[in-house]
């Protein structure tokens, strides 16, 4: 995905890698965009700051590097059987924080706890293909699957699947909390059961993590009080221009995922699928690009991003044979039919705060007014009729989308028929047949109109020249351990 601002060049530049961050006692200062209250709170659905902190202090079997690649963590190597139904991990030689051995059995129990915590979530559905977890001899653990899941390693690398023993993780960083910030320091390799690195001491740096509102985070970056800002979304993108951020500091992750409106209440006007389609047809997605001042933003009418492994090319953009005017005329007739008998239509749209969200609402308000629908903006967590979904895909498969749009995750306007097709696709070994079932499932979700796609998510960061260990990537993952280590 190539993105560029109309007023700022956003072609990622090579990062200037300095030899140090200045004073050895000065930590790398990282600000995560988000609320200060509750930013580090545990739970099944972690905010970004908590994800970063958990990923830094509680390793899973595998993790991510700065490029979004799966790398060893508690497991130093693994194999996948030829049938793709068994993943066998060998754990590194080390101990848990209490001094007990990292064994196959302790890792099995830890993984079982982590998986249980995800029951009822979309990530829990991602784990649904796991049939059994077995501890084998010594430091070996096997995960058996009920069906093939080539992206299992990406799923296991999620911070929520970090493994603990007696509620403590094995690193790779140690944490100390100070008021509203988290202070983290890399753990020496020998203390983690890894080979000694003679240059490690000169490379390792402390890191301070805080969660701040976008405006404050940008201000602190501009004044040099913060080295790195993570977690930027479309909601705050216009601030970069308005606040004069240096163009070379902005990085965009080429992510995929969900960015659209989800039905919250399947009653009233939105209780009929054809009325939900009327809302979807009325939106001028190309005009949204201009509204948020982001040329190159990929808009779409598809619920699944194109080009994934299971995409057989049979699903395209919707209403390709109709002009926007024709779509709106049909949508207007449906609204008029609903209004017969004196009924009115007002939809509450739940959006986050920020100038990008402001521009998005103005555009949606204008589009829906043209077909006779009044709109009211409410907060992202308030009761609403439609709510913005803005989520980055954590692995490149249609099943990531299906698990987040299933009747278990998104009941209003969902498609039970699609859920059934997805279950069949998971069990289908033939790639062509599986792709056909996937396309049928996407078609069923599309016609249900419970989710109205607008485009792909936007994720941006601000990176100073003193920062190393940062790389834009398709998962928008930026591990704190990588950011705390100077290059070799």
C-alpha cells in the first residue's frame, strides 16, 4: 500500500542510526497514543500500551522482530510436520523468574492459561484450530491442530499469548512502574539462558513508555522530549500537518485489516439488511480520501482485503456496474419506503475523537443526508447504531476477518450462513475448494451488510533520528526490546 500526504511526503526514509541515545542514563522515550488511565491494565483485550509492555516482559513461544517477522522467544526452534497439523517447539535452556526450569510441562500449563483467557474473543477464535497441547520429553511442547493453519506462528506471537509462571513472565525486559510510566530494561542474555554477547552491554538501553493523548504526544515529539510516538491512526492524522511535524519523521505501516462501520443494534431501520445496504451504497469512499487529506489511502467495499492467500479472485468491489448517483437513488427509495407512515431515520455513529474522525463524520453526515438519513455523532464507547471498527490484521488470512465478523464476535447483522461456510473451509484440505468456500463466506457476510467497509486501517508513527530498531511493517508491530537495543 503506497500512501502519501498532499502536503507532506511520506515515503519512508532510511533511519539515521546513531551510536547512542546521548547520555547513557537517558532512556529511550516512547509515547503511545491512548488514554493515560488504564493504559497498562491487564485483560483479554489489551490496549496498545499494555500490548507493548506485555510483549516486552512476558514472552510467548515465539515473538516478533522489528520487521514483523516471527522470531524465537521461549522456544528457540521449531518444526512443522508435513501435513501441517503439528507444530513441535523446543524450548530454550532457561528458568522462570522464580528460578524454576522452563520445561515442556510448565510451558504447556502456561499456554493453556493464556488460551483460556481468550475464550469469547476474536483471538480465541483464531486459536480454535488447536486440538491439543502436549508436553513431550524435557523442554519440548507439541501443538496439534484439527485443521491446517499456516499462520499459527503469527497467532502465537501475539502479546496476549505471552506465557507466565506464577503470574510472572521471562522477559526479555524487566519492568519498573513509576506513576504513569513504565521503565523497562533489557535482561542480559545469560540471565535468559542464552549465549553471552560481549557487545550486549554497550548496545542495551533503558526505555520509558508512557501513554498520552495524540496532541500531547506530538507536542512532546516536536520539542524533543519524546524519541518515538507509536499508535497513530486516521483519527489524528491531520494533526501532523497542523502541528508542523517534520516530514522525515513520519512512518506509515503498510497494514491491512478492518476500517468501517459495524452495526451495533439490529433493530429499527438497520433491522433490515437492504436498509443497511442503503447506508453502504450512499457513502462516497473516494471523497473520504480528500476529506482526511491522505492521497493513496486504499478505500474498499470488500469485507476482506484483496490479495490474501485464500482469495481466488471471484469477489470484487461491490456495485461495479452502478454509478454513485444510481446507488444513491436506490438507497433513497429504500429510506423513503421506510419513512412511510411517519417514521424518521436518525443513526448514531460511534467515532473516536480527533480531527481525522471529525472529517470522517462530516463526510458521512453529508452522504447519508443525501438519501434522507439524519446522523448524530457519539463517542466510540457510547451506545450507537453504527460504530467505527479500526483494527489491523495480525496475520494475512481471510480467517482473521471472518473471526472478527462472526456471529460470536459481531452478532448484529452477522451471517450464520457465513459462519457455517467458514467452519467448512477450515476443515477443507484442498486449496482450491477451501478458496471457493472462503469466497462464498465473504459473499454471505457482504450481503448481510452488518459491517460496512470503508478502507484499510491507517497506522503512523513518529521516529526521531536517534531511534534504532524501528521498521514499518505490515503488522504494525514495534517491539520495545528491538527499540532498546542499538545495532550491532
